[in-house]
């Protein structure tokens, strides 16, 4: 009887131990996704218990993947008193750390806000130096980009800014960018290529912003100063247009028939004549009277239009009788 009781007790103890082992079984995962800078034991091992919060490895960079060999994980767990981990057929654990991109535009916008708060108002642009690339940060960090420190040289326009994503999983992350605050100018440029001699229309040009240092005194800026003008040479799309590149449109062609208007107080006379030269708006041009063959001189005031303002000089008379006086 005693032997039987001992046997039953042994079996019960064995079953209880087996149940406990089943409950405490720890298994290595084959693939995990993490956020933050470190990898914890409970992310790598199922059922690891209260010691799972211990960080044992560094996570991959945001937006990247990495692997850790199973034997290294077992060794790290053993250093913290954890044994009996089942690896199964897992020889390494694949680790993914999702990332999001902080673009150069994001950086410029953050710096522009701070620059404006500190009095950098007006037609200004933030230009980050070319060697500063977009950055990948942990996808879990959805905070707005902040400027922790901003230094600006008022004389040169150069700046240095310390950018951060506050409230990160493992403390604030930050990096420094440099660049310039550049004064900008609005200038009119061709939307597409323009041929020489092709009168410029409103649809042909658009306003763009360019650094003030690139906009010379001879650059034509307002749209109104371009409309109706004629390029002296072919112009490329996006090219700044200089005064020397333009000419007024020819409104009176040499040898063409024009209407001559004589205007004086209380009197307006018109006649037809033949232009002796070409001219743009406001240019002086000589015209031959078709009847008397005499030459008069006036100013171009429109397409095929020449105006003579009084008083009438003998050589500028519109009638044969006036010319004969």
C-alpha cells in the first residue's frame, strides 16, 4: 500500500512538473518588428517573463532590416540567468525597424518658421546646404520637427540649426544642418522657348522666385514690361530676360502705307503716306505725302499710325497748299 501511494505521488509530481514546464516554455521568434533604438528579450523570446524588458541588442537603423544569430540571443539570455530557450529550426531572428522620411523640405519649413519668429520677414528663402540629405527616423516618431537651436549671421546670411524630434522612444534625436537665408526676387521668365522676333504675350511668361544675387540690374522683372516686346534672340524656357534681349515691336514698316494724323488745338487732319523708315512706339519716322511727294515727320503712335503735333511747319504741312506757302 505504501509503495502504491509513493508511486502515485511520484506520478503526480512528474505531471505537475510537466505542466509547469509547458507553461514556462520559452521559444525563440523567427521574425520581429521593433521601434526605438534597442531590442529587448521579450521581443526576441516568447514567454521570457519578467526579465523580458531587458534590452540586449541595438536595433537596425530606421527603415532598415537586420538579423541576430540564435546562438548570440541564447548567450545574451544566459548572461541574465535565463535558460531553457527552445530554438526549434530558428538559426537567426530577422528584425525590421520601420522608418519615415524627414525631407529637406520638412527641414526648411521648420527653420523658416523659427527664422520668421525671429524677425527674418520678407521675400526670403531658406536654402539648406547640398550635403544635408533627407533623414530616415523611426516610424513611431510622429512628432513635428522642432528647431532646438538656431544661430544666424546677419552679415552673411549663414545659419546653423539643431533639429530634433522631441519625445522620442529613447530620448530626443537631433542633428545639425547649415545653410543660408537668401533674399529672393520675383522675375518673369518664358514658360517655353521663344523665337527671335516673336512678340511676347501674357501666356508666354510666368513669375518665378530667384536669389536676388542672381538678378542683375538689367533683368526685366515685371510682366507688364515684357508683354508686347520682341526678343532680339531666341530665349530659353526659365531663362531670365535682360533689357538688351528685347526690342519694341515694329509698328511701322519701311515703305508701308500709314495713316498720318495732324493734331493741333481745334484741328485734326489725316492723310495717307508712305513710311520712309521703320519705327516702334514713340519713334520718330518720316512719311512721304502720296500726292505732293513732300516729306513730313511724325511719331509712331500705333500700328501703321503716325501722328504730327502742331504747330505746322512749312515742311510738315499736310496739304499741297500748305506745302507751297
